C-alpha cells in the first residue's frame, strides 16, 4: 500500500491533527547562502512577535514562485529564470500557526539541508497545478474575493494598481 507522508494507513495509525509535527518543515528563498533563520516580524506588521516561518510539504507549491511575485499573477520571465532554494529545517523548534500549513518558531533555526528548486513552470505542471498567463490579476482576484471559496493572496501589493 502506498501512502503520502502524514496519511493514515494500517502501518501508520498516527492521528492527523493540527498539533502533530509537520511531515517536513522548511522554507524557500532565492538566496543560496542562507544557513540560519532569525526570528523577525512580518514587514507589513512590525508590531507582531518576531518568528521564523516554515511551511509543510502539502503547502510547499504555494512557494514555488520568485519571492516578490504576486500569487495568481505570474511574472513569466522571472518564472522561467528563477532558481529557488528549499531549506529543510528541524521540526523540534516549530509549533503550528493558526493558519494551517504554517509552522513558527520564536528562536533562531539552523537549516539542515539546502536543495535547488528550478524549472518552476515544469514543477507546477508535474504537480498538476494550473497556471494562467494574464495581463492583470485584478479581474480574476475580484471574482475570487466575491465568491464563496476560501482564498489566500500573497504579494498582491506587487501586482500594480487595480484599474478596474
């Protein structure tokens, strides 16, 4: 029987809860020289507690983009030329964040491993993730935000003005 990490099978009776350790925690960057991650507040919320952020493998594809690329609106030339680095982090210092898939630590964390992540368009295609090329994210984003689906937006401030 084949299972994916974190699923329950006859040989893996561990209950799936928000409190269990991530199957693999890590973060992505275009910087190949990182080894230590220091807690810091989010740039858009300097009053927040400083944290080191990590993502589980289920949510990792949402980070297969150049850092400043607004999600949903892809900078095609950057997607074709970008090389990311996946940094695997130890699970022990992390606890679950209220938003599923995110894990946080309030102390510095040293990376365990660095792996090159390139061919971002091909990686998305092999994962069955649909990408669309469009001149503006805003018509799509207005439909999403007025719908009943759960959604999340990243780096939308980099998408330019909503002229619609």
